[in-house]
């Protein structure tokens, strides 16, 4: 009665990494939030009752976009370095990624400064202001959260706490950064191409 | 058979002896900073039962007010607060946390895992949810705001614009409502991520996806659905707060904004939310019905497919809440048809449960009684759902008590009934004590009679034209007697819940010892001692079929031979 039954076939038992599954789930959830903001933005294109309009005030942030998108490449290169255990190269590429992210935030800050003080566009001004600051701000918030993460990992790396065995954690975090970059492609298309 | 210690886990109990009396610090250690999925599961359930009593009391106040025409039991303002808080509390502070509580407790045990994938995230999620509830109820004190007006939120649980804009919602009540839902929403999101990662990455050896108990499957589907359901609500609440605090215009019609887009956003969340609540209880029924029919579940793969199908279809039906908004006929037709489509996978489920009972040796213990009542009530709820999915019928009955009766048939008749079934079924595992069967039967019959008095009658009040959310009514409408019956039924349900609460407290102290496996069940959680030790399984279990305990109890005729 208490004997374990004769085992049928013992199969290989591998399971997906919980970190990856968790991060991918988080990304799916984040997609829900972004979808609603993007839908709201698209729905309100051209519905503002007063100026300024996107055509009048928005410039295409090309340099910013290039910086953010190339940070996805540098973080991918960094992932490959840590896989091979080259911590110095990893730290350098990681710092570069962070620098590109910081550049993006500075670029956004300058853009907003111009919009607010030169063009007089705030959240209150019109529907364009409301939806623009909400959507771009939501993305920028995600970049800032990503930068905090990047900064912490850089700090740990420089103090010698990161080694090859942390590859998976680093890669899980990098998924988030890739997501932030991918969302920018959508936001950029909607705000600066379709909406303009 | 039933009380025998089984060889998987449990047989090697290495828990050190506990001292009888815990110091306060030990108690705090055990319940506040704990990351154990079982304790967090219990915390979720206790928290939800507390709010169930609160929101139930609110419902009783509503029913006292509507008992007789021209009543003045509460003021119109208070009445609005009561139904808003009743709805919000039941959905966000009772329904979701209690079901995620069950998920928390049972999923790792059922798949043979040590704990959830992210134990600390788990604790964080619970305390976020708990804080959300606190925030919502703090509005009774803090909601007066700068203008000295308003107390609790009074905008209805769906909070349609422009009611939520500054001119119509002065004070901070609406802000507390939005913030509470954002905070508890993040808690729910954390739990959903955790359950997905747990089911996919923490299964014990041999627990393939198609061997997982259906409850685990349903929790997986629900968690995936939660990821894309709760987040739109969070986004919409953020927009609402931008409107209210930063002067944005998302839902401000005077600046070109749209009130209707809020309705869309809300129901893009709100309709799948119903499935977030109902799918876990399908899982509960799929665990309890086979055990008390003494048969394996009928059509396991079809059940899994139907669950995923319901989740998928549920994403495309939200605007059936909006037929009276004035959509195009194409829009109306699409949502009529997509809504009717839900009937197919749910129908598959009902037939599978019936086929499981068919020819079984049915034991009418209390959990099974609640489940059987659920089957019939859910069928009726589905039928009135199909009636309401027809746009012209809905135009006639939109926002009437017929709608209220329909969704309470789902929320109470299906969900609450199954939650009670689940509590009777797993209480022995969680506490080591059986709930009293006699009191349980009293609870069942009182609740059953009260439920049908209240919600069957409500259909007729609705057909006679009584709108929802009204504070009182004239005596000459022909609703008087029916409303009286509805209210009496509500009180009978209230008494039943008190019987249940007494049963829990009484059985916790004086109940019969449960042993490991009081129901002679087949899933892994029954192989552990009751209550399970902190580490769940002393040795990692290994499974070969969908009913691992059946294989152990019947080595001559194991399930894996037929898989």
C-alpha cells in the first residue's frame, strides 16, 4: 500500500527560468497600460479645441531615438560579455548603455522645457498637451526606472559583486530595458509620425 | 485509508516542536514579515472574509432602505456611498483577494513546490492589496477634503465620467477610490505574475502542464487574464487622477475630451474582470465535483481548452455593457455575437461537470452541496446573460434590477457559493480541523433559500421596470411586495453567513481532527500533514499522472497506465 508505484518512464525534467517568466509576465502587463495610453492618444489626435497643435510645436527627436535604440544593442553586447565572464568589458558596455539612457532623459527634459516655456504647452492647455505628456511621460517614467536598475547593477559591478553566475539575472533585467526601447518605437511612431 | 499517512512528503515530518505560547514578537514574525505562501494565503482569505462582512452589512443597509417605499433609513447621499462601496469592496477587496488567496495557498501545494516563485514579491503583493483596502475605507474619515463635502466615494463602482470630474466630485473621496484601486491593482498584478511563474517554473518532477490539477490550470489562465485586465484599469485611473490633479482633459467633454472613452476603458477592464472572478471558482468546482462523485474529471483537455477559450473571448465582449450608449449597428451586432460566443466554452464546462457526476457515487457533503447549487444557478445566470446579450432586450432592461439580478446570480450564485464550497473543502487542510457538517448544512440551506428569495425575485422587479441605484420609490409602482421579499431574503443570507462565521470559529477550537486526507482526494496537497509544514513536502514529490494520490492508493491500477 505504501510502496511508490513502479515508475513508468522517467523523463528529462527542465522548466523555464522563473525570472524570465516573471519578467515576461510583467512586460505583458505593462503592454496593457501602454495600450490604453496609446489608444487614448490616437483617439484624441486632432480633437483639441485650441492650439498649440503637434504640427506647430513638435520636432522629431531623431538623436534621442538613435541613442535609446542603440542602447538596446549595447546592453545586448554587455549580456554577451558577462556570459563569457569578461566583467571589465561588461562594465564598460553597461555604463555606455546607461549613458545612452541618460542622454535620452536629458533630451526629453530639454524638449519638455521648450514646450512648456517657449510654446506654452502644459497638461492643462488642451487635449494634445494632456495626452502627449501622459504618454511620453509614462514612457519616460519607465526609462527612469530602468536607469535606476542599470545604475544599481553598475554599482554592484564596480564594487566587484557581479560575476559570471549572475548572467541570468542580468539578462532578465535586460529584457525590461529591451521592452522600454521597443515601446519607444510605438510611442515615437504614434506621437511624432502619425500624430504629426 | 483516509487518515493514513501517505508516502509522498509528510511521512518524514521534521518540524521542531513548537512551544505552546508564542511571544508577541514570534507572532509578528509569523504573520507580518512572513513570506510563506500558506500564511499569506490565509491572510488573504481572512482579510477578504472581513471585508465580506463589511460589504454584506452595506448590502443589508441598502435592502433596509428599499424594503418599503418612501423609506428614510439613510439619506440619498449615504445611499449612493453604500452601493458604491458595496460594489467596489465586493469586487476588489473580497472577490479577487479571496481567490488569489486560495491560489496562493493551493497552487504550490498542488504542483508539489516548496513555495511560490517569488516569495517576497508575494508578501509585498499582499500588503499592497491590504493597504489598498485601508485606503478605500479611510475615505470615510479623510474623504471630506478641502471643501468639507462628500465622504466615501459615491460615483458607483464603475465611476462614469463626468460624475468623477472635479465639479461633480468635490473633496477627495473619488481620489481615494482611484488610488485604492491603483494600489490594490499593483498588488493583484504582483500576485498574478507570481502565480504564472510558479505554475510554469516550479512544478515538481513529472507534473507536466497537462497533468496539473484543473484548479492550477484555471489560476494560470486567470493570472494571464489579470495581466491584461487589471492594467487597463490602472491606466484609466492614472488618467482620472491626471484629470483631477493636473487639470488634464481626458474625460472632460468641455475641452473636447470624451466621457464615453472612460466607459470603454472601464469595461475593457470590467468585463474580463467577471471572468477573473468566475474562472478560479470553476477550478474549485473542477476539484470538488470529481472527489465527491468518486470519478476522475470528465473531459480534462476540453476543460483546459474551454478555460483558455473563455479567457480569450472575454477580451472582446466589453461593449455589451454599452448598448444604450448609442454605438453603430455594426458595433452592436459584433458585441451581441461575441457575447453569445461565451456560451459555447461555458456550456462545454457545464456538460463536463454533469458528465463527471453522471454515474458517480455522489456524496452530498457540504462542499458538494454548494457545488451542485452552483451548477444550476450558474446555468440560470448564463441564460439571463444570453437574454441580456441581445441588444434590443438590453435597451429595454439596461440599468434595471434585471441586470442586477443577472450579475448577482453569477457573483453570488456561482462565485460566493463556490467560495463557500472551497472553504468547507480545504478548511481541514489549512487548520487540521473539520468544519461542522450540521452547521454547514444549516448554512447551506439558509443561504440557498435566502439567495433564491432575493435574486429570483429581483428579476421580476427589474422586468416591472425598477431601475438600479435608486434611493427610494413611490408606493404605486407595484414593486412593494417584491422588494419586501428581496429584503427578507437578504437577511436570511445574512443569518446564514453568521452561522458560517460561527462554524469557522467553533470548529477551529472544537472541530473534529481532520487527518491528512479527510475526503480521500487525489491531488498532492492531501499528501501533506494538516496543516502542512512550512516546507510543504519533506521530499520532493514525483508524479506520473493527473491523480498522483490515486496512483499511490491504488498501485495495482494506477492512472498512468491509461495516459
